[in-house]
């Protein structure tokens, strides 16, 4: 957790840490008696949800999709577009792309006893791993996704590229970097401006840059020539909109996410991507990565970081 610790130290040096914790506590959602923190079976293999804050569908039409559609109930705001939020997209090993996209793969799904949903893509002859994602509500505005891969054979520098597509009102993407040129080189949320490139990748470290450039992103369809951006301070990013009080927040533990990607502000995909794993997984090994989505109202940068630190702390305390 070295990157996360470094981020906390930077904040503490600025005298912000206690303020962040207070801010996060003050913005916790109220208990919701009408909503339910569970998924329920829908039509044609889908699952529906209504937490009282967020309402929508997971795995629409039985396809391997994330949240599509999903709306913020208090403001009657549609949040998603295209193929939804928290959808499994590209899967790579070194210089290799496994099929086109996870949302095109046949999958099975099961409702778990606690109301979470597990989606599973089985191993195949030309796809030597089983992949699964468990979608579980943490609270009325927060969804956790646990991604698990079981390797049938060795997977060299394995990557899951988790994709989220938002409504065009959330036009401004920010990524939390160690040295933000827009803030005098201090840690902060960097706006992805068009002048930096059409498609921007924010890596964790030099090893992450090597993965981005190992040939995997040259594979059709839709190869991408990434502009490599400043290093992450921690894997947390947001999308904001000038006409909305809502903030879309995505985060992951430092060891689970090696890069965050986004197009420039206003580009028509309105997306954010998390690159998960980024390491070798041995035959017979099971590896796990965690991701969290928060749909927050009136959330400042300080409050976003407070949420992130609490998230990392929750995961650390849950480890045996």
C-alpha cells in the first residue's frame, strides 16, 4: 500500500487529513428505508436494483454488461451511456488481446445470498482463465466490484480493463496524480485537457508504462496510441459536470490498479477506465482486484480523497 500511504502523508503535510475525515463523515448518505441494498432478478437474465439513491439494471438482457441503465433517483438524472458503468471491456496478457471485449463473451450469473450478483465467464481453449465479477452494494450510493481470475495456464502481465461510460453532462475527467502541472506540481486532481492528447493514460509507475507499450494496445479492433501522463498518486478518478452537483467517483487499491485512462474533456465517449492486476498470474493461481463506484452529491476533491482513504482502510481491515 506504499502509494496510498504516500498520498496520506502528502495530505497530512498540507494539514488536510483531519478535515478530510470530517468531510467524509458529514457526507455519508442517510439511512434509506425505501431502498434496498440488494439486486433482484429482472427479465431475460438481468438484475434490477433500487437503493433509494440509485435505480437501474445490471446485465441488461442477460448480456455481460455493468450498470445499464442507471439513474440518480433524487435528481432524476440518467448517469450511464453506451455500454454502461463498470463493464468488463478488454482483457490482455503481454502483446495479446483475448477476444474483443468482455461484454461480448457468453457469461452466467447468480444472485448470492447477501443480494450481490456474481457474473462468470468460463475458461475456454483459447481463453485460458476463468473470470468473474461480483457486484455488491456497500451503501445506497456506493457499489463495490470484486474481480477474480483463475488461471488455467500462466498469464503474463494479465490485465482487465474495466470501463465506465457516463452521460455527456459529466464531461470533465480528473485523475489524482503525484505532481499536477495544473497545481504547481503538487499532488492533485488533474483535468484531462485536449492539449495533452486524445487518449490519456495515467500509470502507477515505470512498470505500468512498460505494460502499456508492450504491444497489447496495437491489437484490433480499435487500437489506441496512449499519451502517457503524470504518475498516479493513488488510483482514484472522477467525472464532473458544470451543470450538475453530482460527482462520479471510481477508485481501487494501489496494488490492484496499475493505471487509469480517459479521453480528454468533452470527448464523446465520456468514459473512465481502470487497468486492473498488471502482473503475472501462475497456472492454478487465483487473483483478486477490487473497485468502487461512488455517486456523490456536492463532493469536493478533499471529500473524494477522504472517501478513498476510508475505502482502502476498510479493505485492509477486512484482510485475514
